[in-house]
């Protein structure tokens, strides 16, 4: 938190809503390791652990005290992104994944924060590790220029919590993927579009529908 506060000060932002927002968004995009966690003790980097606890908050096997702490942090970051006035990106953005349990679904919801990049090579080489590439149209979010210096090259776009996406196409054909992504070829490409026209009941139903697909992911690994 102290380092995030310093980042805000370096931008000559010392008070008010924008100071609050920069501080919390910088917290998300910083290598901040958390020790002493009993469940999943190797998952200690703040943004990764935050997203896991948010995605798994309805699973009864999670530690309720840890869950509540991360829900509070998630609410602060969510408020911060709203203060920073999210836009809809006209360019495609990219996300690298090692595992995606919703490929057979028509839609999915990211119950954490949807972090993507403007650089396909960053998604493939730094995150996907040769596995899954997600290509996103119409992502709503904030261009994160406040990230820690070592992450500047990632050109991160930070999407909103509880973002909903329609799965347009899943490409598994190796030749087609190699043609479109010859430099670093993933094993699967998932094309999605963010959708924003829905009500709260739709979101809650979608969450319930996909929770059974994340049981293995959410089961603690001690």
C-alpha cells in the first residue's frame, strides 16, 4: 500500500477521489506478495490471489475471513475504476490463459477483474505459455498507465469486476491458429465480445450456472 501511495504522489496527486483511485489501481498492478495464507499458500501475489478469492467467494470451502478481506479490496478497486471513467476499447485486446473452463458455454462472467493487454505477444509469451489466447472485442476498462515500472511493457487494460462476455467462436484448428499467430502459437484461441446490456438477475443466474464448473479451481491446495 505504501508503494502504491508513492506512485500516486509521483503523479502529483495527493488528495481527493483520483488519489484514492490511482492508489488502489496501482495496488492491483504491483508485485505484492502476501504471506501466512493457509489455503493455496503458494498463490501469494496480490492481484492473482484477489481474483481467485473473488471468483471462488460462493464456494463453501474457502476461508471466510480471507474471502471477506479480498471482497473489501475488490470493492475498493472497483470504485477506483469507476472514478477513472472506463471506456470501450475499439481495438481488440488480448488475454493469455492456462486454463479456461467455460469454452463450451455461450457466455461467461469474470467475477474478478478482467486484465487484458493491447499486445498479443504479451498475452501469449508472458501469460498463456503456449496454451490459450483470448481475443476480446469491445472491452470496457481503463488503460492502466499507473502500473509498477517493470510492468509498463504489458500495456495493460484493466476491465471491470463482474464483466460479462459472449463467446463468439473457439478455434482449435492448429493450421488456422498458426496462420493467424505465427510467432507464438497457442493451442486454442477463444474469440469473445463484452456485453453490457443485462440486468442484475441475469448476472446472478450466470454466476450460479458457472460455479459448478469452477469447483476444482476453487478447492484449496494446501
